[in-house]
DNA sequence: TGACGGACTTGTGTGGACTTGG
DNA sequence: CCAAGTCCACACAAGTCCGTCA
C-alpha cells in the first residue's frame, strides 16, 4: 500500500504541456554509468589444461577463457558456430606464445575452471542473511547514486545504468556471430549526453570519456558502440519516466486514430488486389496479411550478419504453401517461417479468393530463396501508409488489432454475475486471444507437468474434503433436529461454513488449473507490456471492481500510472 | 533509391526475490 | 520455518523506422 501512495505522490507529467519540435529535455544531469567490476584472476591452484597438460594463461587470455568456462553446461558450447567464433576471437586476445600452442578448442580443458566458478555460485547462494542484507544495502546505495537523473527539475529513474559486462555473444537461433567475444567497455568508449549547465559526470579516476555532448533532441544519457555487430547501445530512462510514458501514450493514440481510418484502408487494399500495377497488388496483399495476421513489417537484413528470420515484406516463397482446399475450407494459405527471435510462425489461414490468386501469381516462376513480394519493401509500404493516415506505419496495425481484440474479447467474455476469480480468468482469456494473434509463444516451463499434477492432486484432496464436510454437516443437522439446542445450531452453522469455504477453494483451484493449462505455450506479458492500451484494462478493472493489482504487477502499474490516473469506466479504445 | 547508421521499441531467457504450503 | 514453486526485474538481443548522404 505504501508504494501505491508513493505512486500517487509522483509527479503527474501527463498533466503538463509537452515540448515541441523534437525537444526531449532542456536540463539533464546524471552521474554517468556504472562499469562492470574488473576481472578477478583465478587462484593458482585452478588450472587450465591444453592437450592434457597444465597451461598457464596470461591475464587477458584467462579472462576470455573464463567466459567460456562459466558456460560449459550450456548448450551453446556444443554448437560449432559458437565454438569456432569463440576460439577465433579468443586467440586474438592471446600472447604470441599462447597462440603458437593453442589452436584447437577440442584440446582445451576448462573443467577445473568450471568447477571453481560453480563453487563460487554455490557460495553466493548460501550467503548468510546478514551478508545478503549488506549486499542489498550496498546495491541500494549504488542505485540511489547512479540510478537516477535530474531531467527538467524532476528526479527520474534510469532504466539501465550499468554497462554490459564483457562476455560471449549469445545470439538467438542460428546466429552467425554467436560465441564472439563482447569486449569490456571502458570510459574511453562512452559518449555522455547531458546539458551544458549541469554537473558533468566524472569518469573513473585515470580515465576520460570518449565525448561529452549536449543534445536535447535525443533521450539517451550515455551510449557506446558494441564490437560484435557494431551497433550503438544506450543508457536510457525507466519505463515510468515522462519521456517513455509520453511516447507510449502517443503510440496508443495513433493506434486509436486508426480506428477511424481502418474501414477505408481495408476497402482500399481490397480494391487494390485487382490493380494493374504489380507493385500495388503486392502492397495490398502484404497489408492484408499485416492487418489480418498482425505480422511484423519485415525489414531487410544484412545477409550473414544475423539469423535468417523474416517478417511480412521479407517473406520468401519457401515460407508459403497454397491449398486450394484444406479441411473443408477454401483458399488456405499455410505460413511457416521463423520470425523475430527465431520464434516459429505457423498458421493455416483461409483468405480472400483474390488474395489467394495473387499469392499464387507472385510465386509463379520463382524458386526457393526468392522474395514473395519482390516489388515491395518496408520503406515503400510505410510511405504508402503515411499517405493514408498521418503517423501510420506497419507496426501500428499490431498495436491497433491487439488493443481492439482485447476490448472486444473483454466485452464478450465478462459475465457480470461471475465472481472476481472467474472475471480474472476472462481477462486472461482475452489477453490470451491477443497473445495468440501476435504469436507470443513460449516454451512450456520445465516444471509445467509437475506443477499441473500438483494442482490436480490438490483438487482431488479438496473434493474429498468437501464430501467429508458435507457428510458431517448432514449429521450435525440431523442431530440438531432431534435435540433442539443453541450449541448444536452453532455447530451446524460452523459445518455449513466449512463446506462453503472448501467449495470456494475448490473453485479457485479449478480456475487456476484451467488458466494454467490454457497458458502452457503462451506468453501474456509481452502484449500486456507493449500492445494493449492500458486504459482498456484500467477501465475494465474499475467497471467490474477488480483490483488493478490482479492484472498489473507493480512495474506495470508504475509504467501505466498515466492511464491509471486518467481513465474512467467509460473509456473506449 | 538504396545503403547506412542512429534512436527507439519489442522480445525472450534467466537468476534471484518473494510466496506459499506442508 | 524451510523447501519448492512462482513471479518479477533485469539483461541484452532483435526488431522497426527515420534521417542523411551520395
């Protein structure tokens, strides 16, 4: 409750005016990032072996070896690409002498190091309560000093104030760069962004910043270029900040605006299915998929630099199968491709006849590896969308369709007569419909079967308990009827309550089991965090008197404080 | 128009904190 | 009170989209 109060106390940025012309802030002061702790060398008794013999390593080579040693029980270290990239990068860190000897990873023995680090982890886990408390306090102190900034007179929380420590790059799926060494970032790599009239952060002693700039048109406080992909990384504010919140609010407003244009847009792209211009037809069909299936835009990617994943515009012929008829349905398109994060998208969808014919046409004369939409790119698509509605891009359709689906599903599934637990089940089901639409999948948790079985056992036990309680109630009633006494009446009442309580518990368990089962392979958190207009959820909670904390955890309530504050029961998306 | 980099959002996995039930 | 299970915050990877430059 205390936190809720704190939240109420928080500055209501949404009641203030925004800056114009791309200005993000006028005053920004912070302490700079926190760097990764320096490498802690191995004790002399822990050895690395090459070709069966102990082989002492230079400090630099040892540090990189430790990255691999710590991961020995991870699947990554069995993959060829990972191993090859690692040994190549590792050898770059070696001295000439080391490089002369160490050439084959298969001859490297890291097991002593692995065991050593395992032991340290174990020790860490078994720390005493006092130690844990002390660490927590130290962390808190660091957070208070480096975890906040002053932006235009307000103290704002920073999202990530720690620089990423060095290690091995863990790309997802078949990433060609997995296993490469992520180098240690030094102050000399860091660009600091703050206002000129602020207290400029001091670099650690003996070091200098790469650059200090004062750019109020961007939101980041510090940045550096990472060595594996050469991309820029940033220190930015927490999701509950004004800067992030305003942007998020704006996103949902753009999505809401689409509601007024969607009818016309859909009509237009259906007309364009018959366009004489191939480019227009392809654009229309792609847009149809983006709208109907909530596919991502699908930017072009540099070949060989990333895993082979696609979105709508980058679909290739091998990702599509056409079924004139399938399971009693006509014009079925079968999608099978790897999307963002190498998550598989598999779906069989009956489509408009015109779409089906078009896709067939687009595929004619093409072979594996060819683009389905060879005349289309995301910039082209977005340029077109911009003309249809200001601020419209491909990803707005995902936000729009996710939010409108939640709203419709809540309307459909919520039964006013239900109790709170069942209403929450309805909410989760509505949320689930969105997650399915957006293909937010997850691997079933490793403990899933076990914990499912546990719930079933509990349910059975409850049922038995109810039987017993009912029997006792019956007997108590019978006794009370025979001998009319106050004491017996009380007993009957007690037994009645016991039955009721047990039945309520049973119902709660059954709802829990259903929810869990339906959620086995589906992740709700992503859509909740990124796609669902929080005002829909807040309004629903207020309308049905469901505590917001049943739907949103503290982080979400904090992030969506603006929505919590401004939304009433009558909000419609 | 096409490559490219920069800025920002979206996404999953994970370790540790927190909760719960025996 | 402890172990097991669950949940959350965080780390950081991987997208989208825009502006610039040739």
